[in-house]
DNA sequence: CGGAAAGTTGACGATCATCAAATTAAGTGG
DNA sequence: CCACTTAATTTGATGATCGTCAACTTTCCG
């Protein structure tokens, strides 16, 4: 009985899935993948779709396969803050809690691989390796959240915008030249989202972007597409 | 051979330790406690002591036994932000990373139970239950960080102060009447620390505290001791 | 082409930071 | 225990940054 080293026994669903390489599914053995894949399904959601409501019962987890999901919190009078952005292949979910205390919404069109909560939790029991990956991701998210607290609490509007653009560039620059100091990408967020992420207003976001453009640190095409000729020049404005 | 059900075989160091009840050590069997206790030691640090420097190699973890530890991040020009506060019996440390990217400093006099990093990691391998507790704490810290992001990004100075006082009251009100709407406590932070926590200046912190006192929402004795006659009245000012 | 949504720009004002000085608390050595 | 020093906090005056309100422009999509 011969075995193809890499893909034999791996569910079709998972063969080319990024989550199996850089995401949490990388922790699983082929037979565990098979078992999990049985109860999982791919799911598309278009920009703006609410994936999970505040105070809603959580019964599914998911991997982000493409697109960006925003996690938000809202005060009773409507003020909103984005408290997390999830890119592929992040794991979406909050183990050990039955109710969500935040909203998850598709910031762009997204595709997800959804699992029943119970299936993941069973798998976590069976695979310490999976739990460890989830733990690592939680720690990474905690690091990011803390970096963001500095931005929210101590940076100026101009620095916030520069920091935000840098973060996005690092996550989704398609031209991905590792040493190249240039970058270009489409913003996954509207001005309103950026404002909610940075604790600013739309107007301030717009003004600061205009200023960066006037100073030739970035150029903007069609509102959404950003070109950064020199990341180091942008970085100099992030105030770290 | 008789066994005292509760304390037999438990290291003296641990018998009355809070971390064994509500903290991560609760995950360990008596013999594991014994093994860990061998390499652990209690440690005192007075207010202001740096426990861990940014970019420093991490080689010890610790449980906070009493007092408050503040986690801070500093920008190159000196602006500072507190990104976490740890109370007893929190676990202090960042598994899976060899270098710290933040500072830990004793905000009050603290006592710690310190462990060599390697010992904890060995124990994590041996005890999924321990890893799970650490994971849970990381998730709790993430929840707190996200709540705080809303405060930093979207609340006014007045609301920030009220939110801060509420958080402290919940953590360290010694009079701990669960249904009682009143509370009293000593602030574990100086005005400067509170400012760094809330993304404000000392002056604004002072003015907002003065205003709360003028409005009889709190009273202040000796700068540090706060009495809150009605937590619900304070909560109404937190803007949630 | 036309209407709605998203983004930009401008004028003005409120909140909070900055600078400066006064007051209170906390140590320290005599 | 008290004078003296130093640190922490409060208070006041002023100004900059960013939010608010409003009008205008661009982009998107049927």
C-alpha cells in the first residue's frame, strides 16, 4: 500500500487550504482533518454581512480563507470601535465562552471554513497540538491588541493613519517584495471603518490621508487603492 | 497510611497560595506542585521596580501573589501607555517567545512566586490542564484588552476615569459586599500611571477626579483612598 | 444617465494638552 | 517631633488638535 507523502488521505476541502499550512489546521493529522472536514463547510459572505452578533450564542467557529473580518464593540449611544481585524488564515472564535461580547462582520467579501463549535472542542481535547496552536494565536492577538492600545492612547491622528497603513501593507501587500521598500494594496476598509479602528472620525481620516498624499508619502487611486513608494518614509510617520 | 484530603503532599509554599485556588497552579496535581515548587521561589519587589525590560530575554515566569504589576509600552520619544494590569493571582509571562516586547513594573509593592521558564514549559508539556488554564487566562486578557480599546478609542476623559475606577473597584474592593452598591479602595496607581493607562495627561486625570468628587460620585482621602457610595451612579458615568 | 453612497473639503467649536504656579503629601536628617 | 526638602497633586490660563456641522465632489451601480 503506497502513500503519497503529502496529500494522501487529506480531505479535498483541505488540500490547498492555507489554514492547513499557516493556520490552526496545521496541527492536525490527516485522519483528524478527515473527521473535522466531515462537519465543516465552506461559506461565503459579502461585505457588510454580520457573522456574529453581540450577546449571541456561539455555535460555530471558522477559519478565514480570504477577505477580512472586523470585530467591533459598540457603546449604547452608538459609538463604535473596531477591536480586531482577522485575515486569512486566522481562526475566528472564542473558546470557553458560550456568548459573544462583540460583533463580527465581513469587512470585505469573505470566504470562511465553518466548524460546529462542539467538533472543534472535541478535537481540542484529542489534540494538544491543536489547542497549542489556538493558544499561540490568542497570544499573537493579545500582542497585536496591546500594540494597538499604544496607537489608540498615545498617537496623533497622523501617526494613527500611518500606523494603520503600515499594518495593512504588512498583511496584504500582493506585490510582496520582502526587501523592496515599496508596497501597493487595496484598503480592505472604508473610511468609516478606518475611523472606527483608529478612534477617529471619517473627516479626520480623510484629511490625514490627503495630507500623506500631498506630502507624496502615498498615492491614492479610486479611494481604495494605495501605493506606497517608500515604506520607510511611511514608517517615519508612524511615531514608534 | 492516612491522607489528609486537602493539603497532604502539597508544598508548604503552596498550601495557602491563592494561585492554587484561582490561579494557574490549580491545574496541577500535588506531585506536580512539588516538582514545580522545587525550582520556584518567592520574591518581593517594591513599587517602581522594573521586573522585566523591553527587548530583554525572558527566563522567568511568575504568579502575582499580591500587589499590582503594570505592563507598559513606550514610544521612542517617551510617550508611554499601560497595556495591562496584573492582579493576584495572575500569571506573568509570555510563553512561546524568548524576548519581551513590553516592560513589566511593580505598580505597588508586590510579591511574586517566580519559576524558571524551562520548568513551566516542561510542566506545560506534561499537563494539558495547565496549558488550558494559561490559554484561558490569555483569552481573558484579550477580552480585557479589547474592552480597553473601546475606552481608549471612543470614550471621553470623564468616561475613561469612571471606567477606570469601576475596573479597580471590581478588582480590589476589600469591603467586597457583592450586592452592596458601595465600594472603597486604595488606588494602586499614581495619577501619572492612571494617565498612562487612559491615554490622558496627569492634569486631565486630576481635573476629572476633582469633578467626580465635586459631583459627590466619589470621595477622596489622602489622594489615594477612594470611597464610592454608589457604584451604579459611577457606572452611569462610564458611558457603556 | 441618474441617483445613492462614499469620500473630501471648509468653517467653527469643544475637549483635552501644554505650560506655569500653587498646594498638599511624604520623606529625611537633625 | 519638627524644620526642610522633594515628590505628587491640584488648579489656572491658554492653545492645538480633532470633532461637529455643512456643503460639495467623486465613485459606484443599476
